[in-house]
């Protein structure tokens, strides 16, 4: 029995699940990251990369496998592509902000740690 027909829906579901999962975790653990200002980087990524995808698909540089996607929209871009690009932009912003905040917490902890007398410079 072949379950090949389920792949497009699974791919789309995996992208959507990942997108909403990262957004949910970020809203819980990185307050302020998920909001209106996030639309700028996501919008920029969508415009640039969908433009590149449209040119590349129209020129035949690359094509999507119809077995993996829900549909192919002219000039050859599957509907999953904008969702995947939005996920990648969101994930990049969340990773960047998570590391930035983690580094700031580590710096504050280091600055607050008392110094031992042996570590003090002798003068």
C-alpha cells in the first residue's frame, strides 16, 4: 500500500507546526520578540526570496517536485514556499534574540560575581 499521496500534506503541516511552535515558545520565553516589528524582517525575506524563486522557476533554474508539495503555482512556486520562508525568518530572529539575551544575562552574572582576593591585581 502506497502512502505517497500523504507527503504534500505532511510537509505543509510540518512547516506550519514548526512556525507556530517557534512563535509560541518565543512568546513564552522571549517576551517582546513576537509582535508587529517582526513583520519587517519576515516581509523583507518574503519579498527578496520569493522574487528570486519566481525568477529562478520562470527561467528553469530550479523546480519543485509535485510529489512533495500541495500544488505548483505559476511560475513554479509551491504554496509551502512563503510559509517556509516566513518560518526561516522567524527562527533566525528568535535564535538571534535568544543568544543576545543569553549573552546579556551571562555578562550581568559575571559582573555581579564577587572577586576573590587572589584574583585582584597587585599594585
